[in-house]
């Protein structure tokens, strides 16, 4: 029986973890008052296009997760922790999708390009609408705090299992190259 996550799930997990965590400071820095315009433009382009990559990777990850569920947690994990783990994973999926979607809505309905999509001939799926773009901007801005809180909880739980309990839960996802 498979113990833990398969290699594709591990690679997707760690790839997305690195990209999502890297995007958080980029998003904060790019809206800093007084930032050099050339630097700001570069960060906006990076943030928008990486957001599209995150959305695509999350779709692949979700599809893989639905077709290849991981093995159950060890019997030593209490029921409340199992439920908490399931809810935190669900919350992470929801928030990463939420951030990618609100970012896309903000950009396209605000009339801004997503260069990677335009380069391959994909045009915005949504019409320009400044009012909706502003709502999406606000949701995206505050959503990052929710995402950061859920990520902090997830990382704290992972470290608790890895360093304190040493119960094999962390080993289910690490190292990413293990089969």
C-alpha cells in the first residue's frame, strides 16, 4: 500500500509552496508607495503571470488529488487532528484558487494585460468593468492575510509533526523526490 503521497503530488505540493510563498512579498512590494516605476512594472508583470501559472498548477494538483488520493494518516493521529488537517487542506485549496481568480478578475476587468496569455493568443475572458475590478482588488488584498494565516497554521502543524511528534506525518510529503 502507498504510504503518503506519490511523487507527482509531492512535486506539485513543493513547487506550489515555493511559488505561492514567494508571491506574497512580491505582491506587497509591488504596491509600495514611492517604488521606482520600472521595478514596480516588472513586479506587476511577474505577479500577474505567475498567478496564471499558479492557477494552472492548482488545477493540475486538484485533478491529481481527486484521482490519486493519499493513503490515510497514521492511526496514531487523533480524529480531531484528521478533521483539522482535512479542513486546513481544503482551506488552502480554496484560498489559493480564490487569490488566483480575484487577481485575474482584478487585472482583466481593470483593463490590464496578462502578458503570458496574450503571447499565446488568449484574450481576457471578462469585459472591462472598473467597479468589479475594484471589488476584486479589495478581496485579493485582504485575502492574502487569510492565506498567510492558513499557511502559518499549516506550516506550524507540519513542523510540529516533523520535529516534536516525529510520527511520520511530515514524511508523507517530504522529501519531494521520494516515490
